């Protein structure tokens, strides 16, 4: 019999009460762990959003965006100018192309609808590909195409629009100067590797998952753009159907395909920190000249998402601390009760020469046995509940975000990526998936810390018990 | 050697003060087997708890081998109880949810003895007090009063104390088992030079001690006894 064995034995002396105490502790500990998991997930997401989206500025040609509008294209020289602006940590140029399926163009030409691929000023040449778009045109696609396509389809006239056969959407091919998507966020590769050096010509390409699936392509498969053969080097998941109907090649490759070696569609400018974004935006606009470039904070609407996530982060942290405190309080009260109940026994132990620290240790260990049991049950409860709690917290707070973010959604053609909406749903999936063992372990360590503090008070109370008071009997 | 000097212990009950120990002084040489007799409520248990450092006197002092208990801090008193004293309580005061062996092992655990050694010694001690081997691992609250009393005696002997204070150690025992316990105690005092002070109503026990004290309303007086030496001479 040792102190530990005695503590374990004492913890199970009254089995009904032990079960009740463990159940109450499990609820408090489970809640604490669930809140910690939610907090960690949201904290991670906030950091990620701050790092990737919150600090990104998008530079478009003045008067133009995507494949719409007009003005003068951006050049590589402007990228150099942008890079020299204070607080700018990186500048990534992109060159967007619209790819049309070669067979479909031929079919459309035959039916009299021509030049659908080139509205706007920037990509007049239709770039052909062997790929088929993964998105059906549907009502929105037909309507968008009808309104933006009129300049290119004057030959057929407005009268034929209604009678025109359904066409497939173009595929956006973007040349990128780094492994980021057209909003500056790091690409989420699900298979394969990146393209290596994004500032050199390459015959590699990264395909969106649905585009690859639609065309039956895997990593290593080949397809053609402008009759040149490209190899699929990786697949990415942008999280949206629109984003996945796209492919990326290196920047020089796209410039060569477009036969416009020095031109950029956009520049993605990353600022070193969120606080400097506004100043950098002004400086960048001044450096590039307001007549030549439009600088926008691409995903400003995500700031609302970040701030509402920040409040979720705070709420979950407060709830974690409160639940932790509750667990500590439960332990404190239970142990105070046990000490009172076993006064006589404590007196006997003292009478036969047990040092105060041995008795105190015995009670702390007994508390830890109860907490350990509570943690096991609580961790199980938490792993079941944390996903639900996290998504409940986030969906309630992000519904407002989604509403304000709507304007970037389905209405906008290539410029709007459906960002915040897609972002919010991405948040949900990544938040629910992240109940990591490490976080649970850290939470349980915190629970044990609090339990020791909670048990210490009653343990110290035992030191004040005098043997003779109790030996006289109650 | 234990010296008791003008020991007083008073209790307040309502507006009355009672003095179960009233100016008690005596000395015991190391190795003496002594008894205290007296009526119920005469203060015997109170005196014993003062000697065993379970209680603090209102005034006076107990000096053990030259060290005064009155001047000892609580931590030292705990060490004194663990190392130097074996106390057999009138109400046994065993830990009810532990087995007999575990109870006897407790004082040895507190003094840091290794587990195997204390298990072995606990088993030997329980044999010495004639507890059936199959009852060694039985929980205390499933033992009879007499069995519990013998476990309490075994526990008091665990750390080989220099002074054993036993409050009616044979009160719950049959005559034969009581004889055996008396024999055990007198062997300890004779062969191991252990000082033993027993409170008893048992005439057989009181007559076998080297010295006999009587407590009457808090006052201690010594009564003459046939010493063991004379008992041996006269048979
Ligand atoms: N804590 C206390 N408070 C008040 N009175 C007490 C207290 N402890 C003991 N007494 C009283 O002191 C007197 C002596 O008690 P004590 O237990 O020493 O008697 P005793 O000689 O051991 O009796 P017995 O032979 O019945 O065990 C009793 O009258 C008792 O009521
Ligand atoms: Mg008594």
C-alpha cells in the first residue's frame, strides 16, 4: 500500500458518488476541451486569413478588370515599381487567358456564333484547348455571355441570341508568378507537386479538381493549349466550383501563349502586415499612377469575417476558461467535502505520525484520479461535441458575413471569385476537422493544472486538523 | 527515560472547568512496564494523550530523553509520534477501509521503509498478536472487536518505538488472548528495553507490571506492587 494506491482506493470508496462526481467533471472538462478545440481552430483560421487575404492588394489596369473594361495593360516594369514601395513584401504577376474548347469553337463558327471568347480588350485572341469546361453554362452563364458577348457577336445580331444553342463556359487559365491563386492565397494542392520555378517557361500545368475530373486527367496526363502539349503536374482544390474550373501555368508560359511577353493581367501585392495595408495601398497607387492602375484591397469583405471570427475566438476562449474554472471549483468543493467527511481518519493518520505533506499528497492524488476519469469521459464528449459547437458558433456569426459578402458572389464574372461565401464554407470544413490530439492534450494538461490548484486548498486544510480533536470522536 | 513535570490539562464544559489531569508528576526509567488504574472518567486517556503528544497540556511538560515536548514545533511532534511512540487507542482508530496488513504497514510507510520489508514485518507482527493468517488481508470493518484490538497493538509495535502507550489493550480480549498480550508486552520491556505504560482495568495485567499508578480525580499516586523480580523469587 502506497500513497497512490491509497488515493486510488479512496477515490472508489463510494462508487455511486464517484460516478456522479466523474459525470459532473466530465461535462465541465468536455466543455472546456470543446471550447479549446473551437478556439484553436478559429485562431488558426484567423491567422491564416490575416496572413493570406488580409494583407493582399490587387492591382488591375486602370479601367479594366479581368476580361472586362479597357485601358492599358500592366507591364513587368510596373511590377518592379510596385516591389519598391515600402512595406510591400512580394509582388506576383498573373496573366489570365480564356481557353475555349477547339471543337466547340469550330461548331459555333459553323452555326454562326463567332468570337465568343474575346469580349473586352485584353484577350482578344481566343486560345484553344483540348479541355472541356467542368461547369455547365446554365442560366447565369448564358445571360452573362449574352450581355458581355454582344461586341464579339455582332455578326449574328441580337435576334439570334435567344435561339442560340447552349454553349460551354470558357476555362480560365492563369499564368502565375508564384504558387498562389488569382487572389493571392496559397494554392491548396491535393495531388502532385507544384510547377517549381513559376518565373520560367514550363509545359507543366496545375488543374482544378473538377476540371481534371471532367476531362479524365490525372497527374502526369497531357492535354493541349494552342496545340502545345502540357502535362498535369498537380491538382488543386480552390473550394468553389468556379475556382476549380481553372488551370494555372507559369507566368512566362501564359505570356507566350497570349503572345504578349511583357503584359500582366493583375499583380498580387502582399503587404508585410495588416496594419500597413492602407498606407501601402495609397503609396502603391501613387507609385503606379492613378491613370494607369487600379489598386484594390481584393478581399476587404473578409475583414468582417476575420472580425466576427475574432469574436468567436474570444467567446470560445472565455468559455474555455469558465469551463476550466468550473472543473476546478467542482474539485475544490468535492475535496473540501471529502476532507470534512474524513476528518477522523486524517486525525488517525496524524496520530500515528503521518507528515502533513503525505496526507496532502494523498488528497491531491485522489482529486487527480477523479479528474483523470473525468478527462477520459470528457475528451470523448468533447470529440463528439466540438465539431457541432464550433460550427454552431461560426455559422451563427458568419451568417452576417455571408450576407455582406454576397456582392462578390455569383453575379461577378471572372473578377469575383465568390470569395467570402466560399471562404465561409471552407472555414466550416477546416474548423470542424481540426480536433487535434495535441490540442486535447494541452487542454487536459490545463485541466490537471486547475485540478491541482483546486485540490491544494482542501489538502492544506488537512494540515490544520489536530489529532486529538478527532480522536475524541464526533 | 520519561519525565512528567506538573502536568495539567483542563477542559471547559459550560461555565465549569474540569481538570482530568491535575498537577501530575512522575518519572519512568527506560524499559519499565508500568500501569495506570483508576475509575472511568478519572483522566487516564487524557494523561496518555498528553504523553503521546496527541494533545497539548494546559501547563507543565513532558521530557523524553532530555527533550521537552512543550518546546517542540508541530512537525517535530509528528516525528516524535511516528518514531518514538506506539499508541494503542482505546477505540483502536484503525482505517476501516484498509486491510489489517495495510493498517499495520502505515506507520512503516510514513517512516520510509521499503514495501517488501514492511509487508514482511506487518505479517510477523500480526502473527505475534495471534491474528489468524486468513484475516491478515481482511478489511478492518469485517474484523471483530478483539481482532481489531490486536491489529491496533500490532500497528503500535510497527516502528519499534521506545515508548508504548496502550489504553486498555486487553479490554476486548478473552482471558487467554489477554494473557498472551501481557506476555508480549513484558517481553518487549524486558528484552527490547521498551518503556511501556498501560491503562487497564485488568487486575492480571496491573499485577504483572513493574510499577502501578492510580489516577483519582486528576491526581496521580503510586501504589506498591509485587515487582517481577520478587514475583520470580516467590513464584
Ligand atoms: N475534549 C474534552 N472536553 C471536555 N471534557 C473532556 C474532554 N476530554 C475528556 N473530558 C473529560 O475528562 C474526563 C476524563 O476523561 P478520560 O477520557 O481521560 O477518562 P478515562 O479515565 O480514560 O475514562 P475511561 O476509563 O472510561 O476511558 C471525563 O470526565 C471526560 O468527560
Ligand atoms: Mg479512557
